[in-house]
C-alpha cells in the first residue's frame, strides 16, 4: 500500500524538474502525479485485487467472502483507475470531474468503514491504512485542485 505514495513522489519530482518551476507548475505536477498514480494505477490495482483475489481482500477488510458487491467495488475502482490515467491527456474540467467523483467514492468508503468499525470490524483493511487513505487522499486532491485553479493565470 505504501508503494503508491512513493511512486507518486518520484513521478512528481520527475515532472517538476522537467520545466521551469512556477508555483502553478509545481502544484500541477503534484496533482498530475496524484491523479496518475494514486487515482489511476492504485485504483486499477484495487480492481485486480477485488476482482481476482476477492476472498483474500474480503478477509483483509473483514467482509464476508463471496459477496457480489465486491465485484461492483472492483468495477468502480477500474472506472476511477481509467479516469486517473486519462488525466495525462485531458486537463481542466476533466480533472475536476475525476477528483470530485473519486473523492465522493473514497469519502463514502471511509464513512462505511467507520460505521463498520462501530459494529466491531477492526480488520486491518477496514480501520488501518486504507481508512486513512480514504480520508487523506480526497482532501489532498481537492486542496491541490483548488490551489491549482487559484494560481492558474
């Protein structure tokens, strides 16, 4: 799970050092790296886990094995993964739509994980690092998006 933030940082540094560094360009580079890696690649990875290793992932989250809803979560992850990767080609309102949709999905997942915690599910995939990412990543994306739009000339 921690490989994704490391890859994001590496990509951001590569992007930042390619051109002259203005405040807007640094924010854009960080945002693009987050969209490509944390939204794009990690969502496709989550899709593969939920779709092809469903029993293992369900146990990690503390869910019952064999629920068809897990495949629905897999497909939702695939859709956000594709949107994240398409952010390399498309900008502006496409980024906004991708970030808003992704943030609703992740913050909604955080709410569900917290509800499940209050019902006694303390599995690492329910209350561990995935829960923190479900909260921190949308806040980071929305904050950087706002900063990007405010610093754009």
